[in-house]
C-alpha cells in the first residue's frame, strides 16, 4: 500500500508539472497576476479551469535586504540569504518568514546558501580576505558556527554547491592564476583548499560572479560546473571528480568586459545544461545571453531566441526534460524547448530561482522580494 501511494503521488507531481508548463504558456497566462500577486479575472478563470494559477506570488519578508542566496527545500520550506548578513527561513510556504540571521553578521554579504532540510543549512559570505566566510547551522538558524574564514587577502569566494549532505565545494576567483576551490566531506563543518594542479589557467581578467549562488552547480555524485566572466571569452569549467581536475569550454555568452559573462548554469542531468548571463549593467544590452549544451558542457550552442536582457539565475522545472525558468532584474523567462527559445512570463525583478521535486519553485531578489510560483 505504501508503494502504491508513492506511485500515485509521483504521477500526480508529473501531471502537475506538465499542467503548470501548459498554463504558463497559455495565451495571456503571463498576465495572470501582477507583481502584487493579484489575479486578473479573465486569466484567473482560465487558470482555474486547469486547476492551477501560474505566476509568482510575492511573500511578505519584512526586510529590504537583497537576497541573492536561495535554497528551496520544498513547496513549504525555503531559505534565503542576502545583504546585511540577513538569513530568513519559512516553513509554511512563505506565509511567514523567520529571521534566523547569524549574530554579529550585519557587515557580511551573504550571496549563497545551501540547505539540506528545514534545520541544516550552509551559507557563504563573500568578499576579499576575511570577508569570505562559511557559516553553518544545524538547528534552523537558532545558532550558527563559522566553519571557514579566508585568511588569504588575494582570495574572494563566490558560490557553494553540495553533491549530497556531506560532500560540497566552494569556488572563488583565481589566485596565482587559477580558480581557487574549497572542499568539505563533513557537511560543511570543515573545509580545505583543493590542489590546483588539475585546474586550467585562468584567462586575463577572468573571475566569477556572486550574483545568484549559481556560478557553481553540481549534478549527481561527482559532476560540477563553474562559470566565469570578465575575460575575452566567457567560459564554463567542468569537473567529473568533485573538483580535483577540470576542463574549460568557451560559451557563446557576451564577454570582453568585467561586467559580462556566464552568471549561472543549471543541469538537469550530467549532459543537459543551460547557461545564462550577459552584461549586468542596466544601461547595456545583453543579446545572446543564454546557451545550451547536450554534452555536459564540452560545447555550447547559442539560444535561437534568448531572454531579452541580462539574466542571473536559471533552474529546470521538476519532472520536465525541456522546461526551465530564468530570472533577472527585468523579468522571468520560460523555455519549453530546453533553452533554445525563451518567452518572458513575468516582469518582476529577481536575482535567483530554484525548484524542488514537489513542484516548489521559489525566486528571490532586491528589496526583500521573495516569491513562490503559485498554483
């Protein structure tokens, strides 16, 4: 009976994912809600007929912090981390948020957070020298432990990722001509600098972007990708052995300026990935700001119809081989063909986005904005 119940639940989730994608691309569906989460009558009736109401529903966070770090655990539970050392957690789908910020952290810029559940999370503070730190909680944010503080004034860390509840990496800008990577094998309780013998040399001016917590992402037990910008070519580096050795591939995204590059990647498996980015300056155009790969990042193809502007975050929709969301300061875009073409479905400003297997999709960004994709 238990196995039958699990099967039924999985079928419902898959059906829900397909229906969600269908509603999102229905005529007028992108206008179903305004930025305050209020539905318009016509599209509400259309969505109700399908049993779903698409669109981001803003939640009240009670802060003006900018959240570039987001860890979606489920439809009900999520963590966000941002400016002024702010960490919030919800366990009721965003109806209420609890301030679980680390003490004495107001001067820290928290740009990434990875959560294993509603109690255990690891957050990354960025900056030069000792400003780069890793903090860990095991009690829902009631207490925090600093498990790493950078003592090298040349180092600057940008992103975190975990393969499982024990093994993870943190990546930073080049030191001595190669990107620096930290490794943990105990859930973030301790960290060590990995040897750089297997890391390709960085290009002149090359660095990472701490824009969405998605400049370092993993898929499966050992595969991980690192995104770059600032150089003449925007690249994606790939490791198949948890960061010991890497290969670098050129992307098609805008490059040749410190403000341009690949800002985020998402992989639905070891082979199929999407990269987004562009030029983060609001007065600069970002054509060709997305690309796709089907070979694990060895080669990248420019999207035929990319998002209309710079995008800093991207995620695959659960149980879909072709649907994904990308977000940025000027809107949210949806693809239904694996990243080859995109359509804007919401004009709101978000920096990062994440989805969970139970169809919990969340987005976060400036001025305390956190939203959940509504049904």
